[in-house]
C-alpha cells in the first residue's frame, strides 16, 4: 500500500477533482442498478394496467436512467483523466527536478535507460492506474453492493440464493490476477529476449557473415522465437480458459435462477417483473468481477512501478549546499588537494591520499593510465563528487577507512582507534584526518554549488552537445550573451569558420535531428562554450588522440586560447601540452607517484620518463624517418 | 528550442504496393497451413454460437411456457438445458480459442522465421539503404501488428459479424415489426463508432508523438547531466522539460475527452434500442400480440449486439495497421538478394592470399561510380595500406572484396579465381574482417573471442591473447575473460572491444585480413596495445588496411592513395614522401605538427 498511497497524494492535491469523479462514478452506477426495477415495474404494473399512456413515461424513465448513467459516467471518466494527467504532470516535474539535483554518483549507479524508463514507462503505468484503477475498483464495489441491494429490495428470499454468486465473482477476480497475469508477464520477458537477439543479428550482420556463423545465429533466433511462441501460446490459452469463464458461471447462476425463480413464481411469491429484473441484475454482476480483476492487476503493476519511480525521489543526495555558504564575488584559482581519498562504491579506493597544490594560472598535466584516478581527481574540484569523508589509516600499503565509531575492519577483525592511532599486530598506524579539496584556501564544500561550478569549466574530448542550435549551445552558460560575444568565443575556439559554413550558420541545429558534426568540430564548440562561461579554473579531459592533423592543430590552438590566464588541469597525451605544463602529476592506482616539471621528471628517470618514451616511441620512429626524408626531399 | 514531430516512421503509413486482397490472402495462407485445426475451429465456432444464440430462447420458453403451466419437472429440464448451454458455450469457446491460439502463434512464428531467413540472405546493399532500427521494427512491431489479426482477431471478428447477422435474422423471424424498431438504433451505433474511432486514432497518434518527445528530451538531459551541472544550468533545463511535459499533458487531455465519451455514448445508443423495445413491445404486450418471453428475448439480444459492433469497429483499425505491417514485411520477404551464389559455385579452399582487382567499376547507385576502372594486385603476405579522404572509395574496396556487393564490370580474383564463381560462405571464411567499430555479441569476453571458432580451447584463446598482447588488459577485467560484455559490448571500453575483435579475428586465422582502422580512439596505453596487436595480427597474412594513423601507414609494405575511386599514388612511405604529391600533402601537416611538438 505504501507506494500507491504516496502516488495517491498527487491526485489528492486536487481533492475536489479526485473525490468529484469518484462521486460522479457512484451516482452513475446508482442510476445503472436502478434500471432493472423499471423493467419490473413496466412488466408488473404498467402492462397489466393496459394503459398505453402510462407506458411512455415509464419507457422514457428507463431511457432517462440510462442517459443519466452515461452522463455521470462521462463526467467521472473525464474527471479521472484530468485528475490523473494533472497528477502525472506534477509527478514528472518532481522527478525531473530530483534528477537534475542528483549528484553524478547517482548517474553512475543507475543506467540511463533505466532512469528514462522510470520517468516514462513506469510513470505511464502509474497513470493508467490513476485514470482507470480508482474509478474501476470503486465502481466495481459500488455496483456489487448496489446490485445486491436491488435484489434484496425485490426479493430477499431469492437474494439469499444469489449470494452463491458472490464468491464466484470475488474468486474470479483473484484467480485471474494470480494465474493469468504472471504468464503474460513471462511472455513479455521472452519477447524482450527475442527482440534483443534479433537486434544483435541485424546490427551485427557484417560480423556474422564475416565469421560465417549464419547457421549458429539462425539457431539462436529460432530458439528464442520458439520459446516466445510457446510461452505466448500458453498465456493466450490460459486467458482463453479464464475470460469466458465468468459469463459462463453467471449463466449457470441464471439457470439456477430459472428453476428457483420458477418455483417461487408457481408458489406466487415472485412476479414476472421481479424475475426479469433478477435476470438483468445477475447480468450486472459481470462488471464488478471484470473491474476488480482489472483493478487488482493495475494496482500490482502500478505499485511496482511506483516503487521504482519513488526511488528517484527518495534517493538522498550526498552533495548539497552548505548551510552557511561562503559569500564570494570571485576566485583567484588556487587549488589544493589535501590527503584526498575517494571511491565510487565504497570498497575500492580510486584516489588514495592525494596531496598537492596549484597556484592561480598554473597549468597542471595529469598523466597516468586508465583507472589511475586522474579523471576522478578533476571531478572533485567542482564537487561532481565529494571527497571521502572518513578518516583513514594505512596498513601494509593499503588504505582502510574508519567508520563512524573509529573502527576499522581488516580481514574480518576489528580494530579501534585510540589517541589518533590504531595498533594492528604490533604495527602502530597513525589515523589520517579526512581529506579536503581547497579552492583559494577554502574547502570546496563551504561554497554554494552554483557559485563554485560557475567558476570551473570542463571541456571533454568527446563533449556532449544539446539538440539545439549552435548558438544556444555556445551560449549555454550565458543565454543572454550577444551575437558579438558568441562569435568572439567561436573565433577564439577556432570554430567560427566552420560554423559560418554550416547550412544555417549559428542557427543550425546540432544533435540527433540536426547537422552531423565531426568530433573535432564538436570539441571546438565545447571550447567556445567554456570560453563564454569564462571560468577561473579549467579542466580539460583530452586523454585520447584526435584524428586528422589539420583538426588537431586547430584544437591545439583553441585550447591554448582557452587556457590562457586560467588555472588548468589537463588530462592529455599531447607531448607539447605536457612539456609546457608548470606541473606534471603522474598517477598510478589513485596515488601520486611522481610530481614536478618535465625536466625534473625526465632527470629523475622514473615512471614519467618511461611514459614519455611510450608516448613518443611509435611516432618518433616514424617521424625520424619522415623528417630525414622530408629534409632530403 | 523547437521540437519537430517526425512523420517518417508513422506505423500506419501504407505504400499500397500490394492490394488488400493479396495481403489478406497471404496472411490467411499462414493459418491455412493447419487445415485440420482450421476446420475444427470453424465447427467449434458454429457450436459455440449456437449455444450462445439459443440461450435466450430457453429463457423465453421458461417465461412463456414453464412459468404459467407450473410444471416443475419441465422447469427443471429447462433450467438444466440453460445451464448446459452455458457450459457448452464455455467449453466450445475455450477449445476454439485453444486451437486458434496455437495456429495463430505458429503462424506468427513462421512469418517471423521467414522474414529472418530472408534478411539473412539479403545483400549488404539492403542494409545500407535502411537503418537497422527500421529493419528491427519490421521483425518486431510490424509482425506484432499482423499478430493482432492472426492470433484470433481475424476469425473472432468474422464470428462477430456472423453473430450480428444471425441476431438480426433471428429477431426478424421472431417478430418482424419489433425487429425493425430495434434495428433503428443500428445506424446510429455505426456512425457513432466510426466517428469516435477516427477521433481517438488521431488523438492517440498525437500522444504517441508527445511521449516520444518527452523520452528524447529526457534521454538528452540524462546524457548531458554532467554538462548541465558543471555550468550550473539546472533551472533552465527544468523549465524546458516543463514545456515538454505540458505538450504531453495537453495531448493526453484531448485524447482523454474522446475516450471518456466514447463508450458511454455507445452504451446509451444501446439504451435507446431497449427503450424502443419497451415502448413498442409494451404496447404489443398490452394488445396481446406479443408474449413477455419474446420481449425479454429482444432485450437479451439487444444487449448482445454491442460487443460485436465494438469488436468489428476495432477490427477495422486493427486491419489497417496489420495491413500496413504486412505490406512492409512481405515486401522484404519478396525481395531477391542482389548478390547470390551461382548454381555451380565452388568452395574456395587452400587460399594462398593472392588478390587481384581487374578494371573494376562499381557504384552504389546507378549512374554514380565510386570506383572506375580500378586495378590492384596484392601478393600473398603483403600488407597494403589504403589512404585517402572520406568518400575516396576506401571502404568500397573492402566491401567488394568480401562480395557484399557485385561489381558492374571487371573482375576480382583470389588466387586467380573470380570471387563470383565461389560460394559467398567459403569466400568470407577465407577473409578476416575487422571493422572500425568492434561489434560484440551478448555473452562473455571468452564467448566473443571464440565467436568464429566456438570449439577453440582455453589454451588457444590465451595464446591468441598473448600474441596480440591483450591478455593483461582483458584478464584484469572484473571477472577476467568471463566478464559479461553487455549489449553490443556496452560494458567494455572502446579499446577493450577493439582488442577482443583482434583476438576474435586471430583465432579465426584467415589467410586474408581486411582491417578498417578505428578513427575513434582510446587512451595511450591501450592505443599502444592495439598497435602491437595489429602488427601481430597482420603478420604472415595478405592484408588490406584502411589506415588512419601514420604509425600504421608507415609500417605497410605498400601504400595506395585513393582519390575519387582511382589510385593516384602508390609506393612505400619513403617513395611517396619523396614524390611530394597527394600523400605528402595529406601527411606533411601531421608530420610538421608532431615535429613541432618535439
């Protein structure tokens, strides 16, 4: 009930609408269950009176009741639609705002596809419940009660017999939900499998042909297709068993009524009209049974969907504004890492005791292989992630976190901190305080998030552009920027020229439905975007190699324009950039292993010297030959 | 920021390449394979309808005869008959559905299988013309649309038409005057149904579009979350999303209005029918020209009128969408692949790896040639790098060698045998193909490496990995070689995928290797591993490399510079640099730049 109850809070924000449509549904149903008694009156009183003048008003009464039922039903349905869609609109708003506020760790833990499903498919399931569920369950119950009340009013004795029908109706609703739905659920799952096998076969067709594995793949498709066929057949057959069962059972009860009613008729305790009304009323029981089984199914699905969706709303963000943020007008751009530890999922340390300081305007090159932690390190500055808040100790070269009780667990044994240290098997390990990232000497967690992030720019090698015009993408940080400012930024990013050549210049749409840009072009637009935002601190993630030489040169130029006068962290393999950096930080498995200038590190002859060799190895060999040949030619 | 609604992929769009009759006949053809079942279904259906249609008469009999006579034995018989009919209706209905489901599901299975088989035979030009998303949609959505009809829809609807006709006939026989009065409501019912159907259809079409806008807007926001955050632009983004969901809200309210009115209105029209029966029938009852039983009979039949009419109306829309799907499915099944084995095709065996293009002319579209009079000879064991701008025809050379397309004139030979004379299978078995984007299949890393040779032992897999120097990278994955790669290898990085595709090609051990070097790239360390892997892969094979990297090109035995489908320069790296031609200008920039960096 919990999640549905929370979901219901949304329609309850507009109580008049919500209860209005339920009341309207009740009134409509009441008119509906009254109609058989009009039949009975016509048969028992009007016809024997032989007065044609009486017949018209009674027939019209029947039509009137049907009409009123329809009118109130329409109002109820429309009210339900309004209430549901308004609720869903508000729910989507809440969800989206929640998504926007989430920190990146949340996005890492949840796959994009699943998040999208939570705001679309799951929300649609909940909407279905809000449109139909409440109304249908409510009407089902009202009609069930109403029908029996009417029966009782006509003939209490006969009604007793008709209570047989009650468990039938109830059992049907439950059994259908219990037996048939799971099979259909399985059929949907198998269908999903089939379609992903088919998708692989179509998308990977060239590889399949090249490895001549057509037969094997064909078998795989056939098997998935067979499995789906078999479970779908079972599902539809089960439905075929259940669906006509309800009318059949009510038919059997009508047969019972024919006998019992006939006996009473002969006894004189039942009239024709009453009998006909009873037949009609039994027919009406079909609706509650259908509605209840339908309602239960919707309830189950909506409940599961709501659980997934509310997870998004409930997920507590760890990264939030401080209660009393530091007021700043501008920053200088000094950055310091102080004993920084960090891990995405708690156990593995991505960063392990990183400490170094960067002065305003300096360029820092971060060097290291995949998983060395260099990208993670840069993400701590704008607080896309936060530094691990627990104190740590080092024991046998590994770093361990202390929990809130100052306790550390190593190989199943627990040790407690005392006087700032922990003794493990005779080794005394000093407790290190939790790490910090400082900007201008102040912990980044003291700034307001927007204040901090506005002053830090990130340019990724494969940047994300929005489905919008080039202009809107460049002016992303400052939508009020003038055309001159935008063009100036584009020029500095070496992007103006190619933008001008696009079919609609700055108004060309980029993204899925727009023009296709090359990686280099996208990167330069992202550089322009960062230039216009004018951050004090810059993070360049440029770890992969670009394609053609012309573009490479343009990007290099653009990046140089961008870096000028800003504290820059650059993740790159470009030797020219690394050599020109004020500081080179070599990382390995989350630790800083070497730090210094190019010359210092080369002289040290350590890891950097090795990397330097790797980086230049292939190219150097080629280039030495080439350069000689060029000179000769 | 504007959102346009895409009309291109409207699922109900028809080309009318096939007349409706043909489509229907072919679909029914898939059901008629099961003739015995089909016959049984017809018989069961007749029995089912008889039971349903006869029940009201039993009720009438009870009211008109058993009640007044007071014969309890006769009454018991009547009641039992009524109960019996209900059970009979249920059993026949169930058996009929049981058989129909079996037939329908098998028919759907067969259509899907036929389509898949055809797709597997289809030449590459077919896949170039259509996006994979569309092809997949043929296999899934379009067949589901046909399924709506085949899985009972078709037969049930005919049954409903029959029921409606029978009810009409029965009530006319029972009492002509009352029947005519009752049927007055019929046209109203039809008009209302058609009107609402049309309205609902367009309203729902609109909601489908708005929800797809919601989804794509959402997908973008999530994908771009890091950008939005780092520029602190969450508020704008929220405002944008509100606009989008407002669109969806409005469209749904519009559809909801029609939906809310539809069924109650139809039911009210049924109410009019009963009103007419009560009025006219009541007068007749007073006159004594009608029995109460007949009146009840009419009311029962009128109630039974609705569902069929709704089902028939529904059927019309289903048919439209099934036909649209069937048309697309059949048009693929009917397409002959352009590249086929000749009747007396031989298997290409013991390949040495000598390749020869002789005066080849080819274009994807009639009239625009990509390659003109193209000739190239590659010796066994030689590595040839093809360079040139986008559109120069590099990929085409590779496509033709694999015979993904047939050439217009000239010939392509392997070891002196025209590739059109050998089976496509043996040809492709001889050629290893490594694509720019390494496509992986769901399963583990090991499964993917063994893709070409599922019987390869673990030692062979390890040896392959060692050879290309990928063992360390792949074994350090979370579950080592048993790591699940995810859909299309999505859980691995680009570089890891490339290494796996090298190992996969190596294990296949082809004499000829075609390698389309990836343009997108990876971090330096993996890059290093990839370069090494590539060198090992090429060793001792005839190889054509579509090269993008200087380091790869430099190592080739021969470099071919393509421009507009012609070889403009040819030679070793040093020769070409010395020439100061196209090659020189292509790469001098990169060279100078790299030199400047040193």
